C-alpha cells in the first residue's frame, strides 16, 4: 500500500541490500543507521488491537434479504474508517492458499536464488525494495517482490523464468490469484457504490471500469527487527488506488490504520479473509464522504511477516472525479476536480481550493 507523491518517479528504484539477508548474516542486536527512523517516534503512538474495526460479510452483501443491513454497515465502515475486514469470501480459498504458499516459498529461498530475480536499476519489477530514489535516503525494514503481471507474453515469461525460477512459481499462482482479485474487486466496488447511493447506469459503469482496470500486486516481507521503536516496515501513507486488497500469509499482525482520533489501530490477520482499504480515487469519487485512510506497517521483534497487496484501479477511460449521481442527489458542490485517468501518470489528488 504505497503513497505516490508529486514529483517522484514511481517506475524505478535503486538496488539495495536484502533486509532478510542482513538479519540472516549479522543477526544484529541493533538496526543499521540507514534504517533508523527517529523521526517516526513509534513509542508515542497507541497500538490498540482491532479496536472497533468493522467486519463486512460478503455473503450477506450477495444475499438479497440481508443486503440492506450489510450495505448500511459498509457505508459506516467506509465513512468512519476507510478500511474493513471482508469475510465469507466463498470460492476464493484455493487461489488464496496457492498464492500465499508460493509467496512464502519465495521468501524462504536461499539468498542466491532470490537474487536471480533481483530488481535491475531503473525498474520496479523483481525482488528488492520499492521507491528508493537516493543512496542517502532512509530505508524501510522490508523486502518486496513486484512481479510482472500475467498479461505479459508467454515467450517473455519463459525467458524470465529461466533466470528466475522462484518468480516463475509465483507467476503461475498469480494468474489465478489476480483473476480472483479482479472479480472480487469489481464486486466490492459495486457494493461500495450501492452503499454510497449510486445506482443503475453509473453503478454499472463503475463496476465495469474496475473489471477492466489496471491491477498491481506487491508482495511484502517484514523480517524480525531488534529495534521496534526506531525502524518501520512501511511509512504512513494513503493509497492512490481505487481500493487495495491485502492478504496476510500468516498470523503475524503488522498493518496499522490511523483512526479519526489520531490513534494507530492494529489490523488483525483474519483467516480466510481480506483487508479492504479505500484509496484516494474512491475518496474522490465519494466527494470526500468516504476516507482513504493513512496506514503503515510496523515490525515484530521475533517473527517475520509476509503479506500480499493488490492495488485496484479503474479503467483509464473513466475520469477520476466526484460521482455525478452523488452530486445531484446531495446538492453539494464538488470538493475535488475531475481529472483524466491515465495508466502512465498519476496525480496525488487534493481538494479544490
């Protein structure tokens, strides 16, 4: 779940050392200076576990008799938190199981095997760390994988696979997983639109747009860290996606969301469930009714955490702006301007002056 800032090239990164390998080789009692984040002051934040976090039941949304009540719950979750735990997903269990096993299996490979999939300078694809743009910048306590999505040509996939057998295993599982996430995201966005009061043609357009949109998958490994209060797995940020779907590969908590009272709340791993996080595109579409919350990843002193984030975007043909139906129904002025949506350029959206 990454924030994309103005003026930052998001399509490349500098190579950095593996945090997993740093831990394996040195087993450090102290975090190396380039990972120390005294500006974060982690100890000053509360770490309440799942205090009041909403759960939304997908089965109830799909069931006509129970839908109205669950849409009210969804509306409250999106308005108050911008994040919810989605449970009762139905037929997605097998694809999620395969993906989690393969991602964990990659991070468990010997370092020299993972290095065959290392990012190259000027590219985000592969094994490394995202958005490192300076040799002097402070680093986050994580390793990541950005795989090329399954839409790439089979010939290119085979070529990469010869050099990166670990990535090949992930890519095979990713084909089913990404299709499952695409279908799920389109359904979730449909119900978010219904909770917002969108209907008929605009709701169909919104759902179709996410069914045809761009999807990015990022796998994250947060190794055990000896200095919890001075290192961070992922800096606080809000996503620019429409929605983000987060799958935990184990039972180690680490994701935190910022509550309206500025307290950080730990989001617990939910067996068989997914965390749904609203991005800035959905906040704009709701004209600020729904939140794109700040969230971060903290580290564990003894255990490694692995997660899979799927960033879901609408089709580039859909302009990014407040819902016309919502504006007409509420009579409120738009607080965000409408912008063209492009796969190649993303603007951090801000309210109009």
